[in-house]
C-alpha cells in the first residue's frame, strides 16, 4: 500500500509540473514579440515605446526643407545633408519594415546652489548618447535572441532620423509649439531613440491629438523669440544653439536675455503645463555632481582647462569645448554683475 501511494503521489507531482510548464508556455505564446520588446524596454529603464511602419514622412518634408532654406539651422550645416534619408528611412537600412521608438526620462528637479548659472537638465550627468546606446545594444541582442538574426540598427540622435516625427507617428505624443515631443503621461523631458528593423509588426500610423490647444506659454516665455509659428526653432535666436553650436561670438542682441544659461536651455519646457507630469529620472548616470551643484560664481569664472576636463569628462558639455564654455560663463557673469 505504501509503495502504491508513493507512486500515485509521484505521478500527481509530475502531472502538476507538466500542467505548470504547459501554462507557462501558453502564457509566453500569448505575449506577442511586440509586447515582449515593450516589456524589455521598460525593464531597461525606458519609460515608453511605440511601433511605426516604415514609410516616407512626406508630411514633414516641406516643413524641414523650408526650415533649411530659410537658414534657421544657422551654422549647423550637417542638417543640410542626407535630407532624403531623413524623409525615407528605408535608405538607412536594407529591408527596413518598422521603426521602434523609445523614450528615456532625464527630468531632474536639482538646481545649482552655489551660483545663478544654469545648464540644461539633459547635461547634468553622463553623455546620454553613451548611456542610451548601451541600452539599445541590449535591446538589439534581446530582439535577435527571440526573432533570429534580423537586420536592424539603433540610433540616438546619431543619424539623419526625424526622431520626433517617428515617435509621434507611433502614438507616443505630439509635437508641441516649442517643437518638442510632448507626452500626456510623461511631459517632454526625455530623450528619443529608435531601432529601425527588418521585422514587420502590426503597427499602423497612430493619430495623436494636439493637446497644446490655445496655450502659448512656451512662446511667451522664450526671451529671444526663437519659437516659430510652424512649431520649429529658429536656431539663430535659440539660447541652446548660441551656447553650444555657435563657435563664434554670441550676438550682442542676446546679451542680458539668456537668463544665466551657460549650456543649453530649458525655458520653454519648464513653463509647459504638461511637464507637471514629469517625474524625476531613475538613471544614476544622469545625476548632477555635487561639486558642480556647489560651485560658486568665482569657481566658474576661475575654471581652467584642466578643471574643465576633470568636471566634464564623459559629459555632453564637452561638445561646446572649453573655449565655448568660458565664453558663455563670461557673458553670463557680465550680465549678473550688471
């Protein structure tokens, strides 16, 4: 009797284990590849992702070309190149079928305590290109492990891709009056990245309502009148352009109007009502260094190139170079003294 009972119990355990395995397999099968990618993106720290079928972005072609023709890209002449690739992403990847867009939060409530000088929030920590490229590489491997050796490429502000247009196209938000992509769930303090892949998904164009309405707080708040009526930015007048991309002198017409920014600008995002939805990021690599936070105005003014390299190693601020940052500090300091 004892042996028989043991056999029955053993058989019951085997049957139970098989049922659990079957249920797990059925559950996994019920989760589409699209859902698995979304779940993995969230696990890696992205706050949202969306899928778009590859197509020509003809609705953005005239806007982009007019922006270039009017010289609103200022000295960023690289924006004139590869226009066809920007409109036709299939030229970036053989067999491209889908653009998967990802959002990565960088919002921080931290502020400088030691001086009135400011840098844009996205530049508080490590260069976002490096951080997000690592995440995209992990996603690339994850997708290939599930789907085989597909053809795909990841991008984060590193190729002629109309990132905001694709994110809008996949339903992640709308392009606001300040030209930023705005999400009803997350505001606009996020980076946009994408993977263009040869995988085909059930991804129709998603129409996103424009929730800016009659609000024009961003337009009213911009001290240099850089925001155009076409939801684009006239770079010649933009504080971000002047403090980062401009390698010459900052035009005197902007003196006293740059609100103490020495790298980038957050003004149009700070005043946007949708950024009340913003929550602090969870990325340690984006944290503001305490030694930066506590720097006095004198510390900034007396900073030499060696100190600059120490403070901003691996930072997006290296884009403006030491000479550019010193120029910006001098201009801002002059205004503060006045």
